[in-house]
C-alpha cells in the first residue's frame, strides 16, 4: 500500500515561522480594527 503524502498547509506563503504566531498576529490586527471602528462610530 502506498503511503499518503504529507498534507501541505501552504505555510510556504506565510511570512511567519509558526502557525501560532500567524494566528496571534491575526487576532491582534482584528482587535486593532475593532478598536478603531468603536472609536470612530458615534454612539446614539
């Protein structure tokens, strides 16, 4: 029986060395966007 090739997750296109660091940076960027939106949208 032939062995399945290892699944390539596409990390060659990433600028980060680890998936965890990429996830943390994505969370921080999204948090920054939320803060900017909350600061700019007037409360009614």
